[in-house]
C-alpha cells in the first residue's frame, strides 16, 4: 500500500511534526502537520518525493475546530495516490509560511487563499491581489463563515483602480483583453512589447468571479451543487459535475453502482470529443485557417446531437447526483452512439492526416509556446500541455475513477513541448475517446443507476477527486458539513495551473504567436459592464453606467 | 492621342462604373466558393452589395483619435484604387493611358498602401499602430515587385508608356522570354499579398490585431474602405492580366472583353482557393518569403537587361 509507505517516509523524516494521519482509502492520504513544518514537508514532498503540486485550499474552520485550516494537495501520479498536507492555523492574525518559493506552482493558490479566506502567506514573493475585484476593501474576506453570501462589504469603492507593475525599460505596453476576439472570456494580459517581440506580461483575471463556492457553502444542498458545478465551465461542465459528486462520494465512502460509473465515463468522453474538436477548430481559426475550423465544427455537430439525445441538452448534461446518474443509455441510444463514434473516426482520420502534412500550420505552431519539463513541474501544468512535453500524466490512468480502471486506452504524448505537439496530442486523443466509448458500451451490464442513500452524510469528512478534463486535471476538494451541504468546496480547474505557465511560454516570442500560445483557455464570456437601451417607439437611446447597472442588478436580485 | 478629350473621360467613367459594379459581385463569388470549400451553404451571391448598403446606412461614428485624417484616408483609398482603374485596360484600351506613364502607376499603387498607414495612424490605438507597422514592412517588399515587373517591361520595349507596358511587355524580349516567365511565377506567388488575403492578411489579422488599422472604422466609412478593398481585387487582377496574360485583347469587342473578364475571374478563383487552404503567415515569415521573391524578380530584371 503506497499511501502508507509515503506516510512512513514522512514520519521518519519529520517525526513529531506529523501530528496525525488519515488513510481513508489506499489511494488517499491526509497528513496533519505542525504549522512550522509545513514548508519543509511540502518541499520534501514536491522536490525529494517528486510529487506533483495540485492546489492549496484555505478554509474557515473556526465554527468547528476554532482554527483556520490550510491544505496543500499533491499527487503521486506514478503511485496513484492523492495526498493532502493539512495544518491548523490559529484564528487570531491567521498566517502561514508561504511555500511558493519551494513550490512555484502555489503562487496563485496562496494569493487566492489570502484574498478569499484571509490567511496570510508569509514570505510570498509576489503577494499581489489576485481574485478580489479592484473595488473590494482590504481586510474583508468573502469565504469566511462570518461573511454572508449576499453581503456587500463596507468601503466598496468603485473608483479604485488596479495598480499595474512598471513595464521593463524600452518596452511598450499592449493591452490584450479584457475583450479580444480570440479570448472569449474577460481576462487581461498587459504585454510588454519590444517591437513585435513579447518581453513579459502581467495578468489580471478573475473578472467574472461568480462566487460559486460561497453560494454552494451557504445556500445549496449536496444534490443541488452538481448542477451548479456544471455551470463553472461552458465546455467541460460535466467534468466538474462528476468531480464534485466523486469528491463527496469519496468523503462519505459511497460506492456508485457500476452502470452509473460506465455512464459517467461515456458522457465524460463525449465531452472530451466535443471539446477537442472545438479546440482544434479554434486553433486553426487563430492561425487564420478557417476552412479546417469549419470542417472541425461540422464533424463535431453529431456529437452535440447525441449528447442532446442522451441528456436533453447539447451541453450542460446535468448528469450526476451523489451516488449515481440521472440518465440511462437505452439500447436505441447505444446503437446510435456507436454510429456517431464510427462516423467520427472515419471523418476525423483525413483531418488528422491533412493537418499532420500541412507545412503551413507547422510553420505557425512548431517551436511556439514551448513549455519544457522544468516549467511543467514548477508551474504544475496539466493535461495535453504536460503530455505534449513528454510528461505522461493522465488522471484517468493515474487516479482512476468512474469505470476507467476497467478500460484499455493509451496516454497520448509528444516530445516537442510546443503548440504543434499539443495539437497532435489532442487530435490523437479523439481516437482514444472513441475507443473508450466503444468499450463502455460493450461492457456495460444492466443495473441500478443510483445508490440509495438513506442516512445523512457524516460531517467533517474530507474528499478529494481528480478528473481528467479535456484541458487537464480538474481537482475538487470537499469537507462535508451540516445542513445537507458541504462546509468547504474548492474547485481547481486545469486552466488555473496552465495559465500560470503562459508568461514563461510567451516570453521572447512574436506577438503573433501570443494568441495561439494562449489558445487552450476555455471560452467563458460572461460579464459586460455597461449596456445601451434604445426605446423603439421614441428612438431615444440611453447609456447605462456601471453604477446604475449594479443598482439594477442588486435591486432585482 | 488624337481622340477628343470627351472620349477618354467617358471611358474613365465607364471603367470606374464597371469596377464599382463588379467588385462586390466578385467578392460574393469569393465568399460563396469559400463557403463551398468549407462545407457551408454560404451567403447569397449578392450579399456584399447588401452589406455595403447596410453599412452605408448606419450612423457615422468617428471614434479614432484624428477623425479628419480618418475621413481623408478612406476617401483617398477609394479614389486611388479607382484612379488606377482608369489607367488599366479592361477589355478595351485603358481610357487614360495617355495622361501618365508607368511611374505614375507605381506611385498610385504605393499611395493605396499609404492610405492604410494614414487610417491606422488616425485610429491611434496600439493595435492599429502594430497593424500599420506590419503593413509597411510588407509594402516595402511587395511594391518593388510590381515596379520591377513594369521596369522589366520597359527595358524590353524601351518605353514607359502604359499602353505598351500593359500589353504583355514582360515577354517582349527576343526568343524565350525567361525574365517574363520568372516574373509571372513571382506574381502568382505574391498575388495574395497584393490583395491582402490569407495567408498575407497579416496587417488586419482579426484574431491577433482585431482588424488593425481598420479597427476604429464603422458605418459608411467602413463601407468605403471595404469597397476599396473589393475594388483592389478587381484592379490588381486587371493589372496582372494586362502585364502577364494580355493575349486575346486584339480580338475586338465582345470577345476581347469577355476573355478579359474571364481572366479576371480566374484570378479571383485562384485567390479564393489559396485563401481557403492556408493558414496566416507570421510577419517575419511573410517578409522572408517576399524577400526571396524580390531577389528572384531582381534576377529577372538582370536577365532582361541582358536581352533575355
């Protein structure tokens, strides 16, 4: 049992600093350590034991244990173990040694913890505001339990502006976003350009922060949250839906019926199909190759139709409840789905062949946006980005969930670490996805879709779940709680880590390569800060200001 | 020219009218064919006319930094292209070929590029400035290509007169016209650049620069700029036909006329096919490509001066 081996190693090395440990399953390990030792333990786990950094979670645990709780999550991919290094932080002036100097990938997560929960990462190299909006006052932390879900903080100041860093000397600043044709979500990159060459950038994102975690912890119930989780992403929503359900099931030690596991697998792979086809199309569009964009979307369309036939929706499948699924695959759907994947395989092969031979696309993508193995390790990059750099990680194989432990598939990798490799990885993963769907349809036995749950779920248990989204690992962390809802739910989407690698990937590249390097960001267009209404009868136009809109939104909600 | 002055003027008006009428049709054809290649239905053939009308009827918002220059740039762009249209034979001898020579033509073509520069400067945003810097870089290599072709013709025919030059002058050497054939190849390989289509629509690259120099244009002025771009496709095709494939122009009306438009159509189809099957080049890749072509063109000029 590898989890126990790892625990023994840690105990030998750190002795009494390890307060207690919990091994709820052979692939999960929770280690509680002294606050003083947390940085050393994390360095040991990250550097010497070569674990992959996943996420840092801060939680306000004061109503239960009287302290704050911080979890640094790591993954031992080769050993199939997810580890959480936990520590209690005293409630007065909560602060904890930053691990971002030894684990660079923790940069964002620690800043987010500081913003939202108010636990200060002491010694953080770049402790700038990350998540909270510019107008938000200092010292107010929305994820604390004494902050109400719908509260507007005192001292909210709409006129306050974000202080950007000074650009390096000799560089012009080019604003990229918040709105840009290839960046269909509000995120802002300030690029420092020397001619057409990118010398650096500053990122200001989180412009459409929707407070989903707070909403879930405050007013929703266990079985409402999967539907909310699905709405985190417009492309890989089912991933979040499944990952959340699995995290709760793992915390409460529930076992989903096998047929439900196969159905989850099938819909996750359907989602991967549509996502990869969409991405390939968009990548072609970004480099100006619209013909392939159109072909990708034509081939993708039947995937959307079959998803609609199974779930009632092209996207947003509303698949999972805790302990089961809501949709069955009937024999008629099975036949049709087989037809869809066969057609898809047949149509996709010539596209892959055409792209593989295309000198023109290679010119635009080879050697562009390179993320070498060191960057993958340090920034915690996941998914096709990591696999295209020759790092063979895939949660479906490394941390099997749903029915993946019973299926045969290959983890597609490439070695050049550039955009071209990522394109190739994604294009070939389409064939693996169809292969998985065929196996599932073949092996699925009739049976129940839902585990009957009679008792209330136990409170205070922790659950981790990693699901391989089309863009990489989606990681959900849940602490179960009272009132039929979790105390803390933390979502880490793959883009959260991959985006942190972008500055290094685009440095010293041409501006023209910026968009294609950025290409793997999920489009999620959500916020507009003003709009104009025209009275059709009088033709009078009126522009609404940001303040008026906010007034309107708060008034009606 | 012994013709009374009215006839060239009427001819010029006719050329301008034909270009203005035909340009959106060719654009519509281009769109339809592109759609077919992409497994789409595509817009109706006449859609570009409707688009222009729609844009012309919209509110005229001047959002750039220097609206006066923006206005000037767009009028100049359309005017330049239409002036060139009067200097190029379109099934008939060019109506105004007596008023200027090859040097005027080269200047006018450069002026068309300058208009984009002015438009971008007037917009004053970072993206449009990046767009014009790209436009200028490619212009510096593209414009000489046409100039070299015209000068080669001049070397062969010992004349700068447009009616002589735009009649296949590049092949006018004795024996096998090596220089002309090289230049024909160069033109075919660089034609997308002249008409600013994929893979050389770098200055406007929607996905990178958000239309670059044009980003602050909307409504009627955008319509005029689009009109100028559509006309550019027709005018440059006519120019290429005159310089490189003039055969059949001696047949007389209507055959010469029909043949001419058939050849222009062939150019439009070529542009469509290339645009639909390529990804956009990066500016440094494009410049290297154009530089190679320019070297080949200069080689051809050298051959021409040796009488080949």
